[in-house]
C-alpha cells in the first residue's frame, strides 16, 4: 500500500487526456501500489477504499470475494460482530495474504462492537471479535450503534452503556489490541457527548453517506475535532445506481453509476466501503483513482442532498 496523504489521487501530476466532463488520469502505478489513504488521528494510514462485507454469505463466498478484492488492490476490509462473518474473513485472510504475497501489516481490518454487547458486556464482545478474526490486533474497532440491543431507544441507560463501552475500547486501545477506535451511526448529539467525556478522541465516525444524504453537520464536526468521517452505503444500498442523474453522468464519463457515486465521495477524501459479492463488481468498484469528476458534476451530485436514508436512523437513540 502506498502511504499517501488524502487527495493523493488528485495530486497525481500525470493526467494524459481529458474528456469534456471527466478528467481521466493515467495510472502511474499498479493499483496495489497506489491505494490512496487518509491519515487517522493516531498517525495510522487508512485506505480510502475498503470492502464492505455486510451480507457476505458463508466461508466460500467470503473467500472468493476477499480474493477478488485483494487482486483488485483493496487493502481494507470492514466487518462487524453482527455480520457473523468475522471468522470467515479471518480464515480467508490467513490463506489469502500469503497467496497474494502480503502480510498482516499490509491490510487494514475494521470490526465493530455488537449493540448486544454494549455496556458491561463490552470486554467480552471485544475479545470475541479478536478471537473470531484470529488476530492479535484490529486496526480499527468501532461502537456499531449508539443504542443497546433490548433497550428502548429512549431508555436512559443508553448513554451510560455507550460510555462504558467507550471506556472499554480505550482500554483495548491502550493495550495495543485496537490500533484505533471509533464509533458508527453516532449523530451530532452523540458525538458531542463522546467528545466531551472521552480520554481518547475517536479516530473514525462511520455513517451512511451518499449524494442524497450529505451529512454536512457531522462532517463539519469531524473536521473540527480531528475525526475521520467514513462513508457506508455509498451506493444507497444499490438504490442510487438507478438514479437518472447518476446514470447520465456515468454514461458521459464512460464510467459506471457505482464508480460515479464512489468517486464523488473519495474525491472529497471520504473513505468508502462498497459491498459486492460479485468479483467483477468488486473490481469495478475499485477503479476509482484513474479519473476525476468535474467541479460541476461534483456540485450537481451534492445538490441531490435531501436527507434520504436507506439504512437505520439513529436520531431517536437517547
Ligand atoms: N456501520 C454500519 O452500521 C453500517 C451499515 C451499513 C453498511 N455498512 C458497511 O458498508 C458496507 C456497504 O454498505 P451496504 O452493503 O449497505 O451498501 P452499498 O455498498 O451501498 O450497496 C451494496 C449493494 O449494491 C450492489 N452493488 C455493489 N456494487 C455494484 C455495482 N458495481 N453494480 C451494481 N450493483 C452493485 C450489491 O450487490 P451484489 O453484492 O450482488 O453485487 C449490494 O446489493 C457494508 O457492507 C458494511 O461493511 C456499515
């Protein structure tokens, strides 16, 4: 993985041809050598592109998909206890890293604490993820959800439980078992609460983000606080692939709708985690760093913002 600053794709000084609407950059490096990264507040480099693994089914599909992703140059993998595939991913990586001539240090693994383990069960949850993945350390470990499974969203125990979980993540971070820690699905309110009380500032906030959900307030808060804002469901769980504007733009640029949606995020230095279980789509979703969207196309996509959510809505969690 080439260690680069955010925006390195734009810093590539070797554009060789332009199209009227889309700036094509001839890659100077193999993609594997040229995976742009963002720098976390821990100093670690996190790839701008990772493989989403929610709904990867079973060990064979997981192995095949991780193999395709490593071939296409992906070096980051996003899993979670609730995806029930940590063990499959760990097994796949233990076989595939040597096959691809890679070592543990060449990949960036993210997992997440289940809402079931929030609070007093957090330590067990953290240990279980390490054990399931078969790893000595996890690069990034997130609290998956601000609430606790089994409690009403308005239950007053929710804030105490997530504070206890965060203290546990801080312990694992201090022990070197979690190289970076962060949160997911936190709203501005949850982030303010955490930033006020934490000993370790979260490295990452992972939330739903795409042109129809631009999350401006959260992005501004992250920028101010040194937290890396990371996108999930960049394709709108697949729904946005049939959006008319996205399709027209893709056609004009000679790219696919998925590449346009993902490029819109990475061109803002926002890391993405597209999920596909189809090797050709995994490869397609990885080809993001050899073209640029024009300022005008970036603005047109951003203008689609209408606070549309395709995943869960954490705003009601107390
Ligand atoms: N922290 C959280 O709470 C949270 C929540 C949601 C997601 N995530 C993370 O983010 C990842 C991605 O989000 P997501 O899975 O919700 O949705 P997504 O990546 O926005 O979309 C995935 C869907 O799009 C399809 N797809 C992918 N690439 C395609 C392409 N090039 N052409 C056509 N269809 C394509 C996939 O189908 P096929 O698989 O059949 O190709 C799948 O149905 C997850 O896997 C997970 O790792 C995190």
